């Protein structure tokens, strides 16, 4: 085993997250994807849509930059991801239900027979799976784009042993930078893993889609 194992994270980690990595792992972390909030007004969507969906914290953060919390009077909130749920609750929103993956959330909403229309707060690079599935079951999806995903292409050295991906956009950014090194890819979910599958030969997907679980999986593999 190498005396030093170099891990690249395609997202800047918090100090707590960095400290989860065990010796002899060393970390390089860069934001391969940057988020730009979009200015929106109440005219962009119905003032208080009854049922809303968030699939990331970024959408919640952008909305709160445009409006006061008291202006957002949603009746039912559905979201993807435990961290998104926690962030919503931290800002005094009540979450009706959350799922780990978009396909599961779509299935849950479809089974709520009273839901005929939803407002989906999303980014400009949002995936098709959730809105397509809801539309196929005659649930109208009003999309409100509240942030932009910008690919921050970064070139890396050839000594990387493992790389952490947290979204399909992160994979795309890595590839567009024409990085030639193909280390083992640790992916936060199945959709991200699918994006990486055409380029990386070795892919590991975590069971619980959180940043912390990706780091734990790296520790299990190398240490």
C-alpha cells in the first residue's frame, strides 16, 4: 500500500467532513460545480402554491434569498434527501414527506390521490426523472428555476487514487476538464454512478446518499 493515498472531492467539504477521513488518506477538495442564485419575484409562481417539491438545499437557499420566510406559505412540502429536509426544518418549514431518491418521492406523491398539481423549485440542470414520472400520471408540474449550475472545470494531477462525486454535474465537469486519470469513483447515488459509468471502470455507490456516507465508504475501502 502507498504510504499516502490521495483522494479528490469534487465538492468543498466542511472541517467536520474532512476530519472523517482516516490516515493514510489525504484530501484535495475543489468545487467542480458552482451554484448561482436566480432573482425571482412572486409573479414567477403562484404566491402560495399548495404543494411544492425541493430536490436540493440549493433551491431552498435561493428561495430564501429572494423572499422572507413569512412570505412562503406552502401547505405541503415534499423533498429529496435528509439534508434538504433538515435545512427546511431549520428554517421553520414543515416537511410532509422526504425520500432519499427522486424516483421514490415521485412514487409517494403519485400515491397521494388528492395531488393533481405541484410546484417544483429546481436548478437549470435538473434531472427529468421526477417531473416526467409525475406528468405520466397526470400530475401537473409547474417548474420554477431558482438557481443555475455552473461547471467549474478543474484539471487534476495523475496521482489521484480515488475521487468523490456528489452529482451528475460533478462528473460532467470533471470530464469536460479533460482529466485523463481514471481512479476509483465513489458516488453519492445511483444517478451519479450512472453518469460516471461510461468513463470510470471502478465505481462504488453508497447505500445512504449523504456526503458523510461517501467518506465512510472511502475509509472502508482504503483503511
